[in-house]
C-alpha cells in the first residue's frame, strides 16, 4: 500500500513538472515571435497556439532561437546541434501554422 502511494505521488509530480516546462516554452516562443514581428500580437498568438499543437518542448526552444537569432540557429543546424527530428518536423510546423495564421493574398 505504501509503495502505491509513493508511486502515485511520483507520477503526479512528474505530470506537474511537465506542464510548467511547456508553458515556459510557449511563453518563450510568444516573446520571440513578438520581438521578431514588431509586436504583432494577433499573428503571434495564432502562431503560438499552432506551434504547441505541432511542436514539443524541445522544438519550441529551437523555434524561439531561430526567431531571436536566425544566423545562430543556422549555424547550430550546420554543426549538427539541432536534432534530426526537429529539422524533419520544421517544414510541417511552418506549413501548418502559416496555413492557419497567415491569410491568403488576394
């Protein structure tokens, strides 16, 4: 019985620790987007909402780096510092978030 209580507490703690990190990634992404878009709140709110549907915490961090300092991000890609899974998912993130957040040109 005692083992179950301890195990339940550990599982609950793990769940709670995962949520704040995603919130932090979302906040970092939003801040980077606002800085890169000259404070376009409407666009960045949409892009942030879409990004968290597509990207995990790790990818959100790399997207924020790319928004803040694109040359640094490209250098990281060239050095192999960006995981292949992130690189592979990148065009999906761009395509899907743009389809939802950027109105088509008339």
